[in-house]
C-alpha cells in the first residue's frame, strides 16, 4: 500500500461492466471499512491511463466488442501488468480472463492477442455455459466452496504456468473438460463466476484483502445476511 487509504482499482467499468461485477470493488471496500481501514474505489475508464500504483485491480465481464476495446487499452497502458509483476493482487472475471491471456478467439472466429498475464488461451465452444456453478477451491488459503453464476461460451485452456482456482462440483467451469474453474498465476486470479463473486464468496474477498494488507489473518465479520446468501446459493 502506498498510503493509509487502500485504493481499489475498478478497471474499465464503462466497457467491462456488463454483468454487474463492479460490485466486487464495493465488497472489498466495505469489508475493509468494517475492519477500520480507509478505502476508496478508483474507476479507470477508457479515457484514463491505467496507473501502476493501486493496491488491487478488479476487472469484470463483457461481450466481444467491449472485450476488444479493453484489450487494446490495457496493451496501450500497461499499468496493471506492471503492478501484477510486483505482486499486486488482481481479480479478473469472465471475459477479463480471456483479455489477460495469450489470445482469445471471438464468436466470429477472429483471434485477438491478449496482454499475457495468464498462460491461457480461449476459444468458443459449441454449447454456452449458463447457470449456477459450485466448486471446491484448489488455491491454498481457501477452504469453503465457491459459488457463482456462469454465462459464457469460451473454453479456456490452461498452460503450464497457470493453475486452476477450483474444481467444479456443479456446472461447467472453464469449459474444456478438465473439471477446473478459473485460473491462478502469481498474484492474478480469474474466475467465470458472476454474482458478484466476492459478495457470494466472502472467504475469497478476505483472501484478497489479506494480500492487500500483507497480513496472515483478519478479524471476523458478523454478517448473517451474507451467510444466508451463501446457504441459498449453495442450495440453488
């Protein structure tokens, strides 16, 4: 952290905000504030360069045309890549996984070079993955089931430098038949789970907050409504 206020980067919400994943930034901010930490959301739009000085970066989902705009912007302004190279946490949702990969193929068959933070490639699949998804985490430090709503047609294949975030117990996940959901590489995490993912998975939110603060543990939060949401979604 650069100062006493945690700066939460919401990257390109004007084009990568199709599914309400900007709510992940709100969750991080609120959970920080409830523990006594000052926090603010910094929105980086298409008219802004991407700074390399934020404390966490969050990206949402989008459709093909918006995805292409986001890819070009991040290639032009590589602040996110520079920050990730120093170990700053990044959470990429759905299409953002594809943007951060080596390349992705659009629904029209065009191959677009990504920014290369993930050792993954993505191609359209015959059948769209849509519906509730539940998984068991593979990332050390996570113990609770992860849930979300998936809605994508991409099949994301992991290379040797990337690992899965979780193993699918319900739903499709990354869509290439390997039973995995999401991707982890260094300090960068990706998932196809909407919801927003951090509202539905507070342990994952706190995992990222611990990375921001550089601590091994956090004081617990008594939020029965969050527990109720998790119970409902796990039954869905």
